């Protein structure tokens, strides 16, 4: 009889290597928000994959921040190091063809007392497959990895191989979560993240980094969810940009976020969003805590 295995697995790497895309691919639902912009993920997000003989509890972490040193980034970095201390296995994700000082900075954080699998993502973007072999050799030599698995999270290639490699390093335990669970995060949290994703996708390059989302009220009426949320900005000038001409930007953010919520929650959603200014929110420990940043 095959032993049932389960455990916690951290997904780490520099920003924009595809950690959130990988988590969503493995879970089969959009649990962690994604955008083309780097450093979209701010929270530790847990995704649960349950099979006949295993339960993988993946923890997607923010990309380790080295560029800025405000309270928000310090909080995010603290989340990464705490996660690494609490898991059974680490997946260190890099981008195929790119292995530089930012990746090596993350390697310095890897725990020495638990296995680390090197995950080489975005292999679908490498046109010359032969060029991948010397790259794999170079990256593999940087650390004593338990295994090396090339994948494409976007295309879903070799993700089953990754699960098989990860399973070997999970403790022999039973289920840690009900087998139908996809995440340990609440609907309230997921709603705020879906709104924040649309801010990142639909607004300019810099403004999304100066915004946060606060769910002020979350009510259930039968199968209808009534959600009232505020997009928090740092300056009065940002407010007009988020709202847009005639309210167009805010309407589009709300419409696209609501559609995502209805797909995931399996029911109708009434969503109302407004914008408010909280100057210096991203460098205020008290404000960050009130916005859900631990």
C-alpha cells in the first residue's frame, strides 16, 4: 500500500519569474493574482493540491524586495523568511535563460536544513532547446539542489513531473486540509486580491505600487455576495487617475473583478468600489496591519 504524503512547500524566487502562475497552474484556479508587472504578489498565498496519495500545500511568496526599503517591503521580506522557516520543501523558481545576481541573492536565503528543488520556468520561451543544457548546468552548480525540474507554468508542461519530484520530500502524514479545499484564504481576501490585480493590469506602470485594497463590508444574501471595497491610494492626485474620465477606469476595474469573483465563488456578486486617500500607507506599520499585511 502506498504511503500517504503531505506537507508545506514554499515557492520562492526573485520577482516576475512566474511563481503565482505556477501556483495557479498546479491548483487549477486563480488563487494568486498575476500581472505582467513585477512584484504583484504581496501576501503569502496558500494553494492546496490533493491527489489520491498526496496533499501538497503550496505557499506562494512575494518576490524578495531589494530595490526599496519601506515598511511594506520590509513586511513582505519578513513574510518570505518566515515562510522558509516553516515549510518541509522549497521550490526555487528561476526563468530559463536568466540567472543573475537577483537570483543568487535569493539563494542566500534558502534554508540549509530542508530540501530545495530548482524549478526552471518559462522553458517554452527558449527557441534553441540545446541552449538549455549549459544553462541548467550553470544554475544547478550554484546550490546543492535536491532535484532540477524544467517546466512551463504558462503552458502546463512538466508540472506533473514537478509534483512527482516534490512528493518524495513530503513527510508521511494524512490530510492536513479537507480534500476539496483549494486555499486556506478567505473569500474576503480573494476578493481584495482580484480587485488589486485589476488595478495592476489596467492602470499605469507606477501607480499600482502605491495602491492597496480594503474590504469594508462582505455580506451574504443566499447565494448573492455583497462586497463593498475601497482602493486606497497615497495621494489625492492618484484618486482621479484610478477613477478615470467619467469613472471609466473604476467601472472597468469593478466589472472585471466581479466577473472573476463570480467564476471562483460560483454565485452572483454585487460589487461596489470607491477610492480613498491614506497618505503614507505603505510606510506606516499600523496602517499596513489594518490593511491585512502581517
